[in-house]
C-alpha cells in the first residue's frame, strides 16, 4: 500500500531531504514564502520549523537534524512530511551522486525569471521606470554599471586561467574577446549626460560594486560552472532583452532632458543578442558534462548569492547617490571633493 511515507526509506531517520532554494522563511511566524505564494504551517512552532527547514540541505539526515536541534524525531518527520506535501522539499536519499551539467542549465532557466522578478521589483529599478528616482541616482546606476562591466577584464581572464577543461576554456576565452570593451557603452551613455570619460573612470566604485566583482572572481577560482551560472543570470534571454528595451524607453521618457543617453544602452543589448551571449550557459554545461551533485548545488547556490549581492548593490546605489553632488558623480561616500578642497582648489571637472 502506497502512502506519503513511501517517499522515505524504510528507516525514516536516514532520509536526506532538501528544501527548495527559492523558499524564504519568516521570523514572525510559521510561514514560508515562495515568491508570491505563502504557506502557513499551523500547529508547528516557528523556532522548530526554522530549525528543521534551514538544515534540509540534502546532506543532513532527518535523524541527525533531530539530534542537532533537539526537536523530537517524530516532530521533525511531521514537519518534513508537510514540506514534501506542499512541494517545498524533496527526498534526495536515492539521488545519484552525479548529475549532467545540462540539468543545472535547465534549473537555471526556471530560477532566473523568478530571481529577476525579485531583483528588478526593488526600489532602484521601479524608481527608474516610474521616474521617482533622482537624476543623481540614475547617474549613480550608470557609473556603478560602468565599473562592473569594466570589471570583466578582472574576472573573465581569471576563469580562463583557472578552467581545467580546454573546450570550456575556449568558450570563456571567446566570450572575453566579445565582452572586454563593453564598458564603453556606459561611458557613451554618461557622455550624453555631460560626464567626461575621466570623470567616470576616476570615480571610485562603491564597495558593493567591488563585492560583486570579488564574488564573481571567487566563483571563477572555484569552479567554471559557478561562474557560468552567475554569468548566465547577468545575460538576458530573448524575451528579457525585449523587457530591457522597454525598460530603457521608460527611463528615457522619465529623464527626457537627455534622451540620447539610452541609445548606447540599447546598442549594448542589441550587440549581446547578436553575439548570442544568452546561450553561453548551455554551451558551457554541454562541454562540462557530468558533475558531482555537490558541485551542481554549489553552482546554483552561487547564483542565488549573486542575486542577494545585486540587491545590496541596488540599495547601495540609491543610498549613496541620493543627495546631489558636483556633477552628480561624487557622493558623500567619496572623498575626492574633500581632498580637492584641502589642496585649496576644486578642479573644473567637478564644478
């Protein structure tokens, strides 16, 4: 007779379960969020639910979770049962230790739209599309985007150097040959707003911009699959490129005093589409072939962590560029103006 318990091995305590990576826990009650859906777990204490759910990583056995948390084994099993019944957790006890990297790409194509909806639903992006973001914040977004895109010269050579597979390395090398000068599009955009190349290049990037670069360099050193997932998230699919063009048109309407500044940004989207950069993830995964499930999980985790850093980056731009500054480029985080004043002058560049 088949029951819900059939999803477990005979010894339920030996089951290894995994929680969906896109599930969020609330601190206010026994509720789990899956984007717009909410799952209420009545009859379960919030501390117990959190203690169990946060340990469902596919490695910890149910019995070990009970021992570690002090939650009775039967209570752990009851919580896991309900998570499985709602589709928030799955049994991976019998999962193969090896998975084809192509399955990582498939999982990414399911996750990326959800991650992008979460990221671009944030206040920076909604403010730019609604026209409620200040002009200085628009400039800040372009300046920090320039620094991030220019950072491809620090991160892509590293993944090329660290990649152990020649066929995969050749893909990244070709990608680098197409990406190395794309920061020029953002300089051209800022030129249209009245900022010189030197003004932008000399403005130090925010710490959160450096955090993105450092994280992607870490991924490049650890595993080319991790880097490919992060790069894949940053590249858009065909439908998302259409959304990007719509986004730029809205921004153009909202900041119509300098409408030409969006033309280089749209040209950047068009060129990436012509190069087919949205297909790099699948191409890399095809050449990588089978990988350990731990490596696949780590790659997906890297993508999720990148989204979190990008959210911090977006908030950092809003906060750091909120107040007007000379020409809108320097903000109170930067020390350039103070240094210039100490020297007894302020250069014409910043007046």
